[in-house]
C-alpha cells in the first residue's frame, strides 16, 4: 500500500492511496493507525529540536486537536501558547511515570529544558513560526496530479521519501508539521466515528510522549507497532 501526501501550495494538500502490483496490504483501521503512528514518529524524528516539533506536541496535547479533525478552519494555538501546552503535557507525563516509579528527576529536567529552550527564543522567531506555519492551516483537496513537494510513503515496511524540498528544505518544516495533522483529519473524514477519533488521539499522544521523553529510536517501525498494540491492535 502506498500513500502520497502532497502540497500543491502551503494552503492545499492532498492524500492519495494506491496499491502497487502484488501489494496486498489492506486498508483497515489497524493499518491506518500504524501508518499514522509511523508518520508522526518519523516527522518528529526529522524535525528534531525545531520549534515546529514542539508546536506539534502542543497542538496534539491540546483540545484544538479535535477541531482539526472536525473543522475545516480550525484555530491553532500560537507558538508561545503551544509551548505552555507542552509544559502541561510534560507535567502530565512525569506524574504518570512517577506513579509507576519509572522516572528520575533528571529526566524531568531534560524534558522541561525543551520547553524553556523554546520559550527563550526571541519574539521574531515565534512570530515567524506563527506566520509561516501555525496560521497557515491547509485544506484537503482532491488529488489531480503529483505535487512537486510531497511525502511518498509505502508499507510494509514503512518507507518515506521527501520529494521537492531541495537542499535548503524550503517549506519542509511547514509540510512535515501539517502532513501529520492533515493525515489525521483525512482518516477521520474517512471514518468519522467517536471511537476511531479517540484511537487516533491516543496514537498521536503516544508519539508526542515518545518525542518528549527522547524515546524515538532510529528505526521507528518497532515503536509504531508497540504503540498500536497499546491501544488494542
């Protein structure tokens, strides 16, 4: 099974599924959730310390994430608001792990540093993040042709190619950020049921948690399968 997430512009994105010759990997909930998990983990991995990764965690942990699934014109938290949401998410993670006796104070300090580092950026960087990414929520449009800038994905196993971004990676951060959120929206449009929405939210929050706790391995497939198993698949 192949899927292309392509951007005709920063405001228009398509998601197109195809099946290659001899590829009988079916479309079903389990495989869609696996794809969502693989995509989110890989984009977090590539974005690394960029402010877009922290903002993505903030959006995923916020109430606005439901708007993205259901509303064609959602309002996202701005850059600084996202970091405050990340701070609350970190606190939640620490309390959860501390209750199980599986976390050290030094771990918390490392996770909090990600938030503090983000908040320490000057206003110009936050304004650029708002203007270039957070205030440019794309709409999902019909597939017409392959876009120049796109992510071509195939499973099994999970492979993703970044195409059309060039050596400087222009637009890459915007498109990585929204590839996750728009794929999430697309899957909900295909199956707009409350239980599937909750399953996807759990998937995304496990991925965000893995990013915060520095537990995304180089090979993300094993972790994606583990996350899928955590929600009962």
